[in-house]
C-alpha cells in the first residue's frame, strides 16, 4: 500500500509502539509531545522490543513539540491520540485555534468520554474510536511488548479500512468494530481489574485477587460496570486477544467463592506482580490519575442512569483523596480492612 502520513499525539508507550510500528513499515510518522519528552527522544531515539526477539530501532524519528508548525507544514492522512485521559482537556485547548487543520483522530485513550470531547471540537466525521489491548511495558529506554493481543478500530468507511491495512502490515493485529461504545466499555471493563485497589493499597494485583474480601470488592466493582452497560444497552464485545464476553458472563453469574478459583488465574495472568497504570500514575507524582475518567466515569454514568455504583465511587474518591493529599497514602498502604470498612460506611 501507499505510505500514509500519520501524526501521533503522545510519544509514551502506546504512541511509540503504534507509531514506531507504522514507521518501521515505511509510513511517514511524526510524534508530537511536550518539549522535555521530545528532547529525550532526540537524544535516545525510539526503541521497541517486540515478541520473539524482534526489534525496531528508530534512531532519528520525526518529532516536534510545536503543533501549529506541524499541522501547517504537512497534510496528514490521520492522527493517533495516545495521551492520558487526564491530559485531554489541556490538549484540546491547544487544538481550538487549529481545529480545521487537525487531521481525523483515532482515539486510543482509555475511558469512554474522550471521543465525545473530540467530537464537540472536531465534528463526528473526524473522530474514530479505538483501543489497544496489547500489553506494553518499559525496560530502560525501550518499549517492550509483553503480550501481543491487538488493536481495535471503529469501522467508519474508507479511512478506517486504510488504517486497518496499515496496522495489519505493521503486525499490530487490528480488528474492526461496528459498535464503538461496546468496544470502549468492554476495554474499560477489563482495564479496571485490580487497578484502583492496587494504587490505593500498594498491593500487587495478585495479592488483591488472592484476598477473599478484596476479590469480592473487585467482582462487585465489575458487576457495577456491567449493570451500567446493561442499562445503557451497551453489549460486551470480545476484544483483540481478549474473550471479554466469557469474562463478563463469569463475573456476573458465578458465585464469588467459586469464581475466584476460575477467574483469579486469568485476571492475574496479565499483571500478577506488575503494578497497574493507576499505581504508576500515583508514583509519578504528577497529581493526576485516570481513575477519574474510568471508575469515575462508571459512577457518573451510573448516577445519570439510576444505577447504584458505590464501589466505583469509593475507589475514585479514595484514590483522588490520596493524590490530592486529603488522605495520607500511608493510611491505606497494605491495609485492606480500612478500605473495606469505608465501603460498609
């Protein structure tokens, strides 16, 4: 296929992985990020370590920290939004005066509210929902693929067909989805397992899922998500490399003491002793967390739909209180009984 011109907003793990994979196949990829991140990339390049020992090394990738300069000098076929959800509002403020120059956006962010914000600014015809299920980590300066699952794209015509072909050739294992809400909510369902609780308690996902009461808390949290999805008539969809429908069925229908034996190995397989994203956000010291845009979104949609979501509210409020200093981090560190006591109240 003809090389595509792609603008990647965010040169973190997801942006570097997807953009770097495309660049390795001859597509013209420009990475846009903050000046400090761009300076690091200029110094060290972008390095991907894929499955089976494959390597992609971009020693001099095309990078910039100047949005106006980039979009005024080149016409892009599409862009990829791969920033944290808590940075969306700030990014869109920068986009406002340049909105007509922003190319169609494939939104790979976690959460279920970003596409609406993008649509309000750019229009529905320039916003494409997407998701990444491949597990990605970092070792030193390299982005490492830990589990290759794939990438989802909301099917919307010729451009998404081109994206699919480009991603397929770059071994990103794409899938096309007809229902964007189903794709995004199903990803959130699987993304939230032992995420907020790990950050609050400083415990690994394996430790949490091995604790009977914390496991019950996780199942309760997931059942709230499924209840909101049911009320909003959003079906669970299987994601790339992820049997989300079976997972949802087991979460909803199997009694907790029995489901722990079945689900614990599967739920911890992708994380185990690895700390999840909310914990890493907390450790970064940036004072921000995606919990507001994931568990918090469940609580907001639940309130609007008349579906009780006390566990998602508890996890959101507790973690945000820790981040903002209203609660001492040490107050919950390895103290599950304190978190559980708050739910009873």
